[in-house]
C-alpha cells in the first residue's frame, strides 16, 4: 500500500510515493518559473504550474520503483496565499497567478486599517497584501477577461489549489481546503467557512469562490491514475506533520523561499501580538490549530543578494562561507516586506556596513534569516515556557551554519531530521489517515546551543535598525 504526495511549491512541483511506514519509495520533480516583475509584483504562469503537476504525476506513475496500482490515497499541498481566476466551464485560466510574495495592493489596504482588530479576530491574520483578498480585488478590477466570464456565470476566483483541483480530479468541481481558504482574509477560523462580513468588506461575491472542504476529506478521484484524493493542505501547514503528530513543545521552522515558524496549540485562540493563528488539520467535526510567525525573506533574500552581486549558484559555496567568515555585515532583511512580528513594508533591503566581499555579504544575509526567525521563536517561548527544542525543515535547513546560529540565538537545541523536505511527507501522512504507524524519517542531526557574543551583538544591531 502506497500514498502519493503532490507538492506544488514556489520553485518546483514534486510527486512523492511513500510506503505504509512513511518511507520514501519514489520521487519526481520539475522546476517552475517565477516572474518577479518588480519589488511588489510577483506572478507565475498557471499553465506552467498545472503542466508541472501533470508531468510529475505521470512520471511517478511510470516510475520503475513502484506499481501505480498500489497507490491507495493521495494528498495535495500547495503554496498558500497565491490566487488566480479561471472559467468554471472550460477550466481556462483568466489571469496570471498572483504569488503569495506579491504585495502590489499594499497601499489600497491602508483604508481598511481601522478594521484590523475585527479582521484579526475573524481570520487569525494581519491585514496584509500577502494574503488573497486584495489580490482578488485587483484581478476583478484589472483583468478584462473576468468581466465576460462573470456576466455568463462562469467566473471562479480563489486560491491556486482550487484551480489545480479543477484539473486534477475527474468531475470538474470547485473546491478549496480549509488551510488554503484561511489565507485569503475572507475565511472565518471559528465558523470554518467564508465570512459574509469579510466578503462585504472586500467586495467579493461568495458565488465566485470555491466550496470550502475540510483538510482531510474525500475530494474525489484523480483523472490520471484513479487515485482517491483524501487530503488537501497548504505547504507550510502540511510540513507541520512531516514527522507525524507534532508536539506543542517543539517549534517547527520550515525554511524555503520564506521561513515559517509554527507551534501547535490545543484549542483555537488568538495568537500573541504580531503572530498569526491558523488551521493545520480538519475533518467534518474537528480541527487542529497553530500559532505562526512568518518570515518573507529566506531563500528570497539570498536570491535578492544573488541579483545584487551578480553571482549564481551560491549554494555551492555557502556552507564553507558560513563556517569560515566570522564578522559578516549586518543585513537589513526586508525582502518581501517585514512579516511577523512587525508587519510593515520596511525600508529597502540594505547592509548596515559595506560588505568586504560577496562571501561576507551572503553570510550576512543568512544571519538575517536567523535573526528574523529568532524574533518569532522568542515570542512563542514566552507563551509556552515548556518549549524544549526547534525542529527545522526545508531546503535552507541543510545549512549547518544556519542551524547552529539559530541554536545559539535561541538557546534551544535545533533538530534537523534526516529528511528535510517536509511538505510532501506531511501531506502524505494526512492523506494516509494520520496513522500512528509511520516511523520518523530518521534521527538526523542535533545542533547544541553555545554562547556566541559576536552573533548576539549583530542581532541587537539588526533589531535596533528595524525598530
């Protein structure tokens, strides 16, 4: 018996098969493009993302290491907060995908700031252009093809996952899971459905949106492979379950294009100031929640630095640089805007002193990622003094120098499991029925905290500059 995980991320789409104990059997992957048109406008091609999903699925089903007939369940995880519009009859995309990194609507949200407390109470989110509502408003106002589709009752707008589901499943229905719906600023955490007050505030008709479904539910059968799709989730929330049911005393940090700091909580409640509340697992009659700190500039910040210094493939040298450079410049990491706990655009990204070399600059950028993560870890540790460890995942978790710096800053041991690509394993665990039979992916490595006064001093300069 096998479980299929489909993971559509910012930079690649993957299909992974896991056996009944959670061991990876086969993997296929395809990169996808990202169009950063400006500092605030970031788009992707819906056709490119959809084609990549079909490609990895077909390649996995033909993989010599497995028998496709043994796949009994599938799960789909996607980027949260990315949205688009499409035709419900033809499935044709009527707009580009506006990425979760896109903040073109930030100025337009200023008029809604008096409603921020009510928005936070209903959604668990800050009023931010990273989330879907203002992007959907922009599409309705600026994409000419939407008007004709709306007049003929064919228009659908919503999270990227809904568009992919329309094409992935046999029988063309418009569905969205609770986790992806929750990142639109249109969804009520307590009611677990679209919120009429929020829809009115943003001027979006309920009839244009997909139907909300629990994260763990019967979504239908895949048109390719005839596999039951039994779980749909956001990428970061799926990653929370990469090692099975998470403990509230371990903070999970998934570090990819952005970095996301999550701590499970026992019941729905309002997060500490500056952090978010979200939903990570749900069925027809129950739900699990978490508090989150969002860092926008992780690998996105390194990509910014690559462009700034006109270098490529820095990952080949980054580990050595982190091990050898002792006094990097402090980097004011506002790439993508400041997320938790500041929630403001911030000044343009800049170094507080001129880098002595490209290598030193890149180390400064990595340290800034650790500083931003630690700002959120500190808040969660104040809330829950029983926190005893940090568990990291995502591509940048492979950097020993980043993990050690995070341990030194937090004073907590940092655990890196053997398998750091967490999203696919997490959504597979949910699709397989949240079984207790899955084994952890392996002990991996542990980074023990140590005193590091120069690093702490750079962190204080970083925080002072932001404040």
